[in-house]
C-alpha cells in the first residue's frame, strides 16, 4: 500500500436513480470546487485495486455520500477496507429526497446538500474525530 496522504477523500453512490445521481453530483462538485478534496473510485475499491484502497487508507478525512438507505458505498468500503466514514450522509434519510427510478434530480437540492456536506466537513476539521 502507498504512503500517500489525502486531505479529504469522498466516496459516492452514482447509482441508477435520482438519489444516486444526486449523491454523485454532490461528491463530484465538492471535489472540483475544494482544494485538497478528491474522489475515490468505488469500483476500484470493490475489486481491491490499490488505486482505490490507497486513497481510502490515506484519507485524513473520509466522507461517504450515499444515495439511499441501502448504503452500498458503506458496505463496499467496509468489506474491502474495514474503514468507516468519518462523515456519512444519505439523500433519503438526511435530506428527505424522495427516491425514484429516474436519474433526474433537482439542482436546488444538490446545492443545498452540497452546502450542508461542506459545513459538516468544516465542523469535523474544527472538532476533530468524534468517538
């Protein structure tokens, strides 16, 4: 495994529904808009590729953005790395997004969720890890 360190690593759903696509869009924009934020390729984690495993292992702060209560990202990461997210959000439970089979989501939802996740990350940085 690599000794690389990553400030904030984000794993996201990107699933085949509005909530999965919303989770992916939130994660992607956070990574693009904030220095030190990076995405991890969840399929790489699922097939035990170093490119994914090393990012999870090297994350100073590890964030999971889930699409729905099935929690696929959390389960994949747990099974392949054993690591729990420092921050985990989920579109249905945390933000009351109604899940549908359509991949179309509301931009206004994305912007509000993105602001909330950013606020959670900044609060974690100030407070540090919580037990």
